[in-house]
């Protein structure tokens, strides 16, 4: 896979730790204690969240299918491995937390990836997921127009019927709340959190902090209303039962 195809298929990791990443970390901490927990970041990219989790625990591992990103991250971070999310190189019941940040939409088999996350988490451990929301009005991963990939925000593509959406976005999935629950079918879990979050607008903030500030205040207030259903990403905390 060449570099361009890899970016399209596997997505962009968090290269710069900004407001959006810090906000998502704080959202996680609102519901899940990280202190001294054994944490696995599945699809860790260059290790941005691995490094952030190490503020709270020395027991943090990361895994990614992209060997180049793992090599880059391993220059400064320990305990990183190359492996697909569908075949994790860890024992059963080993971790307290498995974290999948905007990952399941890119894997080959998303149900298998969730099954593996459930396998490696101990009873009463948490599987934490951020994943694209089908009801968000824009497709953020770009679309194919014929054979050409156009990396722009495309409106309403995710509202198309599945067969038609796949014509434009064969490289990435998008989920309804029911789709996310369906990935856990057959797993012994309870859902502690099922909600949606709106974007961070970091790119807008670099050009206009004022505009970004207004968007954040308005849309983050909507996260406390039924209109959260149209947020950018699902946020899920599933608890593995005994």
C-alpha cells in the first residue's frame, strides 16, 4: 500500500495534541478512572493518546497495524506493537481499559475488532470507543468521485442508503447508535455511556479563535440535549461483565 492509499484507508492519526484531543481525554475521564489502570490503545497511530494516558498511569500499551507509525512512536514511547485490531497479541483479561479512538471504521472486520477488545479486557474493565456518527451531516473522511478521492467535507453522503453510500465511501464506515450496539452482539457487556460529541473546530480556531469559540459554546450545549444525536462521533463506554 503506497503512502496516499494508506492515509485514505487507515485515516490520519492525531499528529498534534490540541484542544480537541484534550477535550476527548477529559470526556473519557468524566466516566472512567485512568489512574494506575492497565490501558491498551488499539489503533494508537503515533502514540498521542498513549502519551496522554501516561499522565495517569505507567501501565499503557499501544498497538497499530501501520509499522511506520509504530516505528516513529517507539522512538519516544515503550510498549508499542504492530498488529491488527482483529488479532491482538495479548492474553485474555489482561487490561482494565481498551481504547479505540476513531479506529473501528477503518479496520477490516469491525465486529472482530470489538470481540478482541472485549477478550483482552478483564471483567469490570471498560471498552471505550469514539467512532463516526451516521447522523452527522458531513462525511469527514472524503469521498470517491469515480476513481478520484476528494478529501473535503462532503454534506449528506452519510444519509444515503448503504449501497449508495458505499459507492462514495468504500474506504470508511459510519455508524448509527444501533450499528454500534450490533458490533457487541454476543459479548457480555453493559453500556455505561452511549452518547455523541460535536467537533473541536481546531482548524477553524487556527484562523479565527472567536468563531471557533462560538461554535464550541453552541454545539457543546447541544450535547446536553436530544440534538446530540447529530454530533460528529459516538462516544461509547462498554463495561465487561463477569
